[in-house]
């Protein structure tokens, strides 16, 4: 009986959020958070000691401040948490419990099956992001979770079985179970939950882009990423820009509609939350303080001690003030202007008003801070591109140019064959008796149509993709990008005009004189019509790479929130474009 009660409690924990979401009731009110900046692991960090003194001074002046434990909990609840620890003993416990549950189910021994499943699910629920990193093990986790639903079904508790299947789909998203391990009723429940219209979506962006997205440990794609069908529930999201790192865990609640999440990987790398919150990049303390204050929705005091002590007050709206003081100075004297949101310098002994901190006061971010980060100010397009992207773009441009050259040759060949065909259909041309040159020349002229269309479209597509890849990321669109787009629009306009004014083609075969549409030069018009269309096609396809340059620059510009992402769906995928310029 005790194991059954424990089993029901665990199922409730699986389907109920373990932590309050941002904006929820936490019991901590608007208490401030004091965060030291310590890049090293010194035994007696100066900034950490100063943060303790400042916290005490603020509390004595009546300002509510969270202690280390409360601040750590708040950061991990509203911002991110470190990856759960998963030992070999945990994995052994989970695996043995799963096998024991399967054996008990085979004997219809539901009491022992429940007991084993409680032990297995405790490990899976506590460290899902680690247990699910390996594809085969993620499938085992899902199978074990669904064994619980089978217990409910076979003991005639269908409502509990449905709740359990939903929690299993949240625990292991986008993974299919082994069909032979579960009865049809379990599969039917899982399929129904996967197809529910009330499921929600998730869109993830990151700085930098191109990083792996993991949801409860299961890899989903690269940023910018979007998925439209996730079972409603609480997930652990990670964004990882290299195979060697473990991204911090962001708690995400999925309800109906699309949930938007942005992860600043540089901030994640600089944040530590245990045993207390701290930052590790002194030069980024203002930018990271603003991110932290906005996420926590409370005032954050960032304490740094590069030489003298630097105290930054950052409010949720991004406004900031600063106090400079000697490292051994009076902390209470510094707490007063921080409470009043004033910027002062106390190093000389007398308070001296100073400007509020700005991004120019501290070293701004540079590309070296990220493994993948372009130089937006580069004047040479090649300087801001990764070598693989530049090489792939140039290769596509070369292949596109070669393909387009073939299509141009075919267009010229079509014109030559058309003129040859026109000659034989001229009224003045006298064909020798039995001469079948008409059909031969007509077929030769027609044979160039398909390869011309194919190579023109392929060449234009390759050139457009290649041009987009070699366009660098930078602030806004450079002047030469707009010039390129203008050239492309002119070419496209000429193409449309040629298409609209091309000769009308009545028949590609000479008509009899008694035909109501008889025109002795009908074939000439058809040949000219096709040649005009071929020229228009080449001009239209040649406009694509010129137009691709400004479009690529717009989509990549850091001041644009436009996102282009592949949205996976069951049985396919779709292209999503959103945001604004």
C-alpha cells in the first residue's frame, strides 16, 4: 500500500510544475539580489566578500535582500539552472528498475511493477536532460514511462493512464516508443495526445545562432528553431553551441499557442547559480546585469572589484546607476546612493556625482567571446564569414555560374535552330519533293526547351543561395547591398516586360490557307515568341543573386528580429518566417 501511495505522489509530481514560473508567486516579493563578479576560483574572493557586506548594509537600511539560498533558487527558477548530476549509480538504478518493472508486468504483478516504476521515474524526472541525451536511452526512458500507463490501463484506471501518457510525452518529446513493448491501447493514447489541437509550440532563438536545441535532453534542431506540436507541460530547454559543453537548463512552460524563448549563450556561460549566483565576466557586468535584472524582474546589484570596488545597480527596465568606492571603504556609505538610485564616486572620501553607467564605460562584446560570432563592422565581406560558409558560398556561385552559362548556350542554340526552322517554313522556300527536313528541323528546335528551362532555374537558384551565403552579417544593409538589389529589380522588371510583350504564338505548324487563323508568318511568330521568353527567363533568373544580397543582409542584421526557421511536423516540415525589420 505504501508503494502505491508513493507511486501516485510521483505521478502528481510529474504532471505538476515543480517550480513557479516567471511572474508567479514565489514568496520573495521584490527583494533585491546582490551578485558578485568573480572570474576565478580564489579561496577568498574579494567581490564575494564585498557582496556579503553590502547585503548586510542594505538589510540594515531596510531594503529587502535575498540571501544566498533564496537568490540561487530564484535564479534557477526564472533564469536557468546547471545540468542535473547523473551518476553511474543513478543510471544503474534506473536500468535495473525498468527491467524489474517489465518482468513484473509480464507476470501481472502490479504491486511490484509499481514499486520498480516509482524508482525508475524518480531518476528520469530528476535528470531528464542528462538521461535523454543518448537516442536509444531516451527511447528506453519513454518505454519505461509508458509501462506505468499500462499498469493503470490493466487495473482499469483509464483517467490516470491518460494523465500518465501525457506526462511521458512531456518527459521524452519527439521520440517514438518501441511498438512491440506496449499494447495497442497505450499507442492509441499516445497518438491521440500527439495529435491534440490544444498542444503548444516552441520557438527558440539564440545569440549566436546555429546552436543545438535540446528539449528535455532530446536534440531538436539548430537555432533559430521552431516546433508546432509539443504536449502541454513543463520542459527543460538547453542551447549548446559546441559538442563539448552542457547548456544551462531553462525551465519552459508550454501551453496553447507559441512560446518564445531567447537564450544568450554568452550570458549562460558567464552565469553560475550555486552555491550562490555570481557572474564570471567582469567586462560584461553591465550587459549581463541587465539581462539578469529583466529575467528576475527585480533590482540586481552587481559587485565587481577589479581594483577599486564597483557597485552597479540595475533595475528590471534596464536603467542603471553606479557607485565607485575603495575596496576597504564604508559599505553603508555606498548603500545609501544605491538605494536612492544615484551615481557617485566615493574613492576620494567625499561623494562626487558621476554619470550613469553606459555600454561605452565597459569593454563591449567582441567576436572572441563567442565560438560563432561575426564581425558586424567589417568592411570586407570575407572577413566576417566562417571559412566553411565562405567556401560553400563560393562553390555554389561557381556551380551556378557554370549552369547558367550552359542555359545561355542553350538559349543561343535554340535561336539558331529556330531560324533554321523559320527558313523551311517561309512561303518562298521550295522544298524538294519528298524532303522531310521540316519535321527534323522542327523537332530539333523543340528539343532545346526542357534543358534550357532546367538549367536556367537551377543556375539561378544556385547563384541566389551562393550570393546569400557570402553576404556578411552586419548592422543593417550596406550601400552596395541596396545597389545589388536595385540591379536585380531592374533585371526582373525587364524580364516581366519581355514576357508581357512577347509575340503571340498561334501554331508552331504552318496552317492551311482555309484555316481562320491562317498567317503565313505564324511559325515565325512562334519562334520569336519562344526566343523572347527564353531571354526573359535568363534575365529573371540572373536577377535572383542580386536580390538575394539585400534580403540576406536584412535577415542577418542584428537589429532585425526577423527569424527564418524550419518547423518540423509529423511526416514533414515547413518554412516559418516571422518578426519585423
